[in-house]
């Protein structure tokens, strides 16, 4: 059976349902209503598009990333990379590691405004790079917690800013007695390693800490600690020190003159520093002294015209005084040798070197304490050691006992300033070493921080 067709809609009937008195709608009214609806929707869309266009920049103002001009870093999805400098690394190798163009490093390093700090980066220091793709936006270098160098790319060029923070300074006091060695007994008294090295340096021209110290020798040290935000950053300078060696009292007072030059002086203004260091190398023992001896290789008696310092192979050898290198090469049984000529008829000789320091060249000037070579066993030597000679007017003298000329004392121009500046330090040492007060005070004391 066929199903019945759907009923037809009776429009006439629906029209007849209108309330009486309502006039019939003209057929064109429906068409007009449809057209008005579409027109309104179109006008609304056009209005929204026009409003959006009013907030867009014109085509020629559209931001673009190029090598000539970069937008501000905060507008970029840039990333920060932190690099710890390794031994043998340079800025060039680090830039290559980060895929930064050599031109960028060239522009930075050849800028007239570049601070000198970036030219002497060291292993262990940290560099922070902000990059986007292969472009450097910022570089931060902070070798010290109190100093940071910031390099930023601004308006097509690199700008430089150095940020320095002032340390707080806290004065510390330590005192002790020699029972075994300076290093061990100073550590027992609470002195940090760096301050112990300073102490050995301050008195090193008058005391040979390997040969001269005795049981019962005493030391007192007033030094500074540097703090940031209340936390210790590192140790500062020794301000004053006293060392009683074999009954002889030596005092050192740090003084900075109005020209900014700092050194250590005795209370009478005499410079504790000598024109020469007593020893040229950090040695383990003296294997041969100055004078007659039986040569270990030639097996016959002859005058030993220097001192032999046994030390591990490769230990740095330092010139004991400022001067000019007049010989650098192989010298018979001495092996690799450096001879330095100093003023007033002084000469020093350094022999049996493993190798020379490249910067210490023949005819070049060297400063006191500058590394000129490294311990070895070249020439007639049975093991690694440094043979050191000291000559005055071509006459060999015992390096361990020869009187060393003093460096310049406080100038007459600054004598009054020296006395007034160091008066308090000298009095402080008197108070610390007053036996009655010493019995009631700890071996290590702390004074209030200061700016």
C-alpha cells in the first residue's frame, strides 16, 4: 500500500487566522525585510573591519627583525645562556660555540667605550648571553659579586654599563704562637689561607719562613673581610701585623698615600718591602747551600755559588727584583738559564729551568715577582730544582744571608699624613698585645662592620 502524501500547508487558512481588521501584507514587504537584514549584517562587518584597521600600523611601519636594527629584547622570545669559562677558552671560541657571528665580537671588542675588564676573562668566571637565533641581544659579565658589566644592543649599537656595589668592611683580629709551622699555626688561630699568604708576603723580606722561624715566635694580624648584604664575599687586606721572630719584633702598617699608592711600612716610615725578594720559588726544601760542596755529578769538590731550591717540576720561578733580561738560553751545565740585570750592580741567575715563560724575552723588562720560567732539571742536574745565584758587582754572595737594599720609605711630603693615618693601627697592636688584655680576649676577635 502506498502511504498517503503529506498534507499541503494551507497558507490561505493561516492568513485567514489573522485578527480581524489587520490589513494583508504586501508580498514585497517580505523581500524588503530580507534585504534589510543582509544589509545590516554587511554594515556591521564593515564597521568591525574598519575599527581593526584603525589599530594596525600602516604597511611601511611594520616591525622587522634585521641585522641593522633589533627590536627591544622584551619584545622577543629571547633565551639566556650561562657559560662558565674553561681553561684555554677565549671569547672568540665561546661566541663560535653559541653560533654568534665573529662580526659581533669584533664590534664589541673594538668599541672605544669597552671597559678593560672584558679583555681579561679568567677560567671559572661566568658569562650570561641573551640571544635570539644567531643575534646577541645582551651580555653580562660578573667576575666579582660586587661588579657586573652589562652589554646591551640598543638602537643599532652596543652600549656598555658597569655596575659597582660598595662592600661593607668588617675588621678581624687573630693572634697565635708558632709551634710547628706558620701555615698550620696561623690556620689554628683562625686565619684564612689568603691572609696567611699575605702575612708571609708582608714579612717575607725580613723572615725566611722556611728557615728562620722558631718555636714560640708570635704573630698578631688585623685584617678586613669584605661583605655584601651582610654575607662575607672574600678577605680584604691586612691593615696591621706584628711578628716576633727569635725575640725581634717586626711591625707592618698598611698606608695608602694621597696619590693612591699602598705599601707596608714600619712605624718609623721605613718600607718593609725590599728591592729583592729573598726567595724566587715556592720550594719544598733547600737541597744545596752556598759554599764548598762535592758536586753530585762531577764528583769533586768545588764552590757552589748559589742555592738550590728543590721543588716539583713545573713550579713557577719568579724574578726576585725588577730589571732587564740580559741572557735567556742554554748555558753549559746550567741548562736553560735566565740572567737578570738590576740597578746598582746587582744581577741574579736562574738555572736548570724546564722551560721559559714566553712573555719573559731577551732584552725585555721584568718586574719583581714576575714569572720568568719553570722548575726543571736541564743541564747537569740530578732532579728538578732551581739553582739561584745573587751577584753584586760580579761577586757571588749568599742569597740566604746577603743584606737586601730597602725600597723607598714614606716620602717627606707624606710623613705627617703617614703618622696621623697609622697612629690608630699602631695603638691597636699595642692594646691587642697587652698581656693583661690578651689573657681575657679570644685568639680571633671581630670588630663592627664599616662602609
